[in-house]
C-alpha cells in the first residue's frame, strides 16, 4: 500500500511543486485548492500526512487543522503547515492548532519532502 499525502494550497504553482516533489519520492498525492475541499478530502481518504497552507479560501489551514485534530477519525493524521506567515505568533498558532510541523514560505521543496519522511518514519517507530 502506498503512502498517501494530501496537499492543500490555493496557489496552483506551489501546490503542483509540492505534489511533484512528493510524487518523485514515491508518494501518492491528493490535491485540494481550498480549505473546505481539503477537509472533505482528508475525511474521505484518511491520508497518511496532510500538508496545508494557512491562507486559503473557504476554511483556513488552521481551521482545517483544528477540525482534523478534533475528529477522532482523523486525529491521528500528522499535519504540516506551510505558510508565508513567519511571525513567532503565527508559528505558535499553527502548532497550537495541532500541526506537527510548520515550514515558512519560501521553502526548499526537498526540505519539505525530508520533513514528511521524518514524520512518517517517526509514526512507524
């Protein structure tokens, strides 16, 4: 069974860049362009990891993170937030919402893929 990762970002270029980077690592990637679609897709498919932007239409990444971590069916899914919001308060809010990692845009796609791999490895130990 392949590892499934949900990538949600309203910026098509970033979403495609992240998806491409993760696909080259052998992961199956699902994509959503807004928070509501991300939440619905996460609940429907139960991905192994979710990568979320914060500033998205419909629901923010923080709202999606809170919804997923508060739902017993999805609370086990690790969430990585990727955002241009780089203030310490933004990072703290992201982690407080339930994310396991917070990366600041612009980011190195390879660094994101390595972070996802670390999260998956930690989950399996």
